C-alpha cells in the first residue's frame, strides 16, 4: 500500500452494516439510539458538524427534560453518549455519493465505502445567511435564524426581520408576543407570503415594513445594536436601531447527493407518514425531510420513528 504523508491512496472494501445513518444531529443521533437498542449496531457518519445545528446553539430552552435549559453542544454530546451506550458507532466522515438502485445500498464517504441493508438520511438543512460581515460572529448575540427558539430573549426589545415569505411573516408575527416592535425589511415592494398572513401582519400595530431595502451591515461590537440599510430605489443608506436581526430567507436542505435517486419536493426529501422515502429501505428524518417545523424535538422524534420503521423493514427482509 502506497502511503503519502500518512494518507492512504487506496480504500478498504465496503464495510457491510445493517443500518447506516447519515448525519449526527438530533435526528441522526435519535435514530442511532433506537437502532442501537434494537441491536442493529448502527454506524453514524457525522459530516462536518457533530451534534448538528444544536452544537452551534448557545442554549436550548424548549427541549423537554431540561427545566433550566441546556447548552447546545452539551445536548448534542448527551445524544451521542446515549446512542453509544447501546452500541452505536460514530464515524467522523462525510458521505459524498450514494447508489440506491440495488441492495445492499452503496454509500461512499470520504474515508471509506459502505454497503448498507438500510439507510436513514438525517443530513439536515441549513438556514440561508445574508452573508453580512460579522453575521456569523453575532449569531446568538442578536442575530438569529429562529423566532420560535430565540423570541423569548427579546422581551420588550426592538427586532428587525429580513424576508418576505411565509416564514418571515409567521416568525415575525410570533415575535410580536415578546418584542416591542418588529420591523420587516424586504427587498421588494410586495410580499410572497400568503394573503392571510399579510393581512394579520398589516393589522398588527407592532409590525412595520421597510420596502425595497436590504441590510448592508450590522452595527455593534459585542451584540447587535443597529443595522445599516440601503434603499434599493435611490441607493440611500440609513441606520435602523434594533436589538435583534432575524433572518428568514429560506433553508437549503443537504440533499444534493440524493438528486435523481429519491423523490424530492422543493429540495427536501419526500417521505410518507412513516418516514419512508421513495426507495424501500431508505428512510429520511429531521430537517432534510421537514420544510416546516425545524425544531430539535421534531427532528429527534422523526429520527426515532425512522429507526423503528427501519427495524420493521430489516425484520421483514430477514423473514
Ligand atoms: C442558531 C440556531 C439556534 C437554534 N435554536 C433552537 C432552539 O432553541 N430550539 C430548537 O428546538 N431548535 C433550535 N434550532 C433548530 C435545531 O437546531 C434544528 O431543528 C435541529 O438541529 C435539526 O436537526 P437535524 O438532525 O434534522 O439536522 P442538523 O442538526 O442540521 O444535523 C445534520 C447533520 O447531518 C450532518 N451531515 C450533513 N451532510 C452530511 C454528509 N454529506 N454526510 C454525513 N453527514 C452529513 C451534519 O454534519 C449534521 O451532523 C436552532 C438552529 C440554529 C441554527
């Protein structure tokens, strides 16, 4: 075997596993717990983010069982340890291509190939960023991508919302429960959101709109204090004082490698009510198959359900 700088130039043959789980967020690790307790010795490929989006979240206050809240990375760690206790194997590796045309299913990851009797896809979806300077640095310090998660921290404060679709309005209206004002900044002069949501927003005295405008930069060192905004019609810049910047400009599901193999809807993997994809034996759980809820508890529940279904599938296949 030729070795260059410690890297092997060839690969071992595919490793056969009964349950291969792609993703180590709440969905993947919950699926791992249930598959491990069913004694299938699941292997979890983590991708780049062990713990998933939870790991980059400061505090989670709406996951049951933690009345004082729990640190995001701590929760991810607890999910992992619980799954490992029952025999789940966590591999720090990213899948890059799959072949679901015959069984066992083939999955190629950066470090090795797998032949899997069943696959649970839990690769998540990432909230789209505005890509402003220091946007990432101020996430959790005024910048947020989730009103349901962070609204409570903005009691009596001013917040700005960017977006013009259903989620911007839904989340914006939710934020009026806490914030003293919610200013929706939209780059066009009309919204994409449904008529009923538009009507509710227009009737809510806390909601204001700034049309034909984008955010140019965030003002504030330690936390968000204001935004520099640009009027797209006349190019004029102004400052909007705000304590929070909520960005709702869509999510990008991590599904590129499944294109052409699984049925999708708007980029999300299409599943039935039991989390079966269009290929028997391949299941999907969490945000990769959930364009709507995007919460830890929902992803964890979907992961558990997908693993129960994978168990039934494997039991039937062996009879
Ligand atoms: C800043 C922030 C704050 C949040 N706060 C809250 C909150 O307070 N409460 C709440 O309920 N929810 C909150 N959420 C949402 C919550 O984190 C998500 O709903 C949840 O993590 C989704 O879980 P998931 O397992 O479906 O996907 P993810 O958490 O996105 O996990 C996806 C996993 O797939 C892996 N992966 C991706 N590609 C590959 C690949 N090619 N091969 C292998 N693995 C791959 C990733 O590395 C990761 O491990 C927050 C989200 C963010 C971004």
